[in-house]
């Protein structure tokens, strides 16, 4: 089969757990708008985390995000938290920094 014979309109099947996820229809909590400021990001991610913590498929979502190196907030983790756990996104995330209340020397 050549690249020209591949049907580009056919999407890969979604994992089973996505249909049971608490986040369905709430994308605005899990993906930042352009130019989001750090305080707004923290607020949005805190609200997203609350949804994740109430979700029955949290661990499946987290595993998927880690193995697929996803962008956005998945499985109770931000991109930065996944990167710190050794699962950095394959696409560079420009302008993100972990904001900490205390500095270490």
C-alpha cells in the first residue's frame, strides 16, 4: 500500500475508557487557551485536577497520556508533571515553567 492509498479520513479507534471519562465535553479545562497566564493556568489545572480525581478511569487516562507523550492536562497530571516523571511530550512546550513558591539553591 502506498501513501496515496491510505484513507486519511479514517481516524484510529479511541480507547474504551474515553467514553467513560468525567472530562468529556470539558476540553477548556484540559487544554490551555493561547497566551494563558501562569495564575490562570494554575486555576484551570486545579479545576481539571478536581475532575480527574473524581474519575473512574483516571489511571487508564494517565497511562495513555504518559505513553503517548500527550500535551494538555491528562490523568490528573499537567505536561510539566509528566515531564518531571520522565514522560515529557514529544512536541516542545514553549514558555512553560514550573512555578514554585520556594526556590532551591
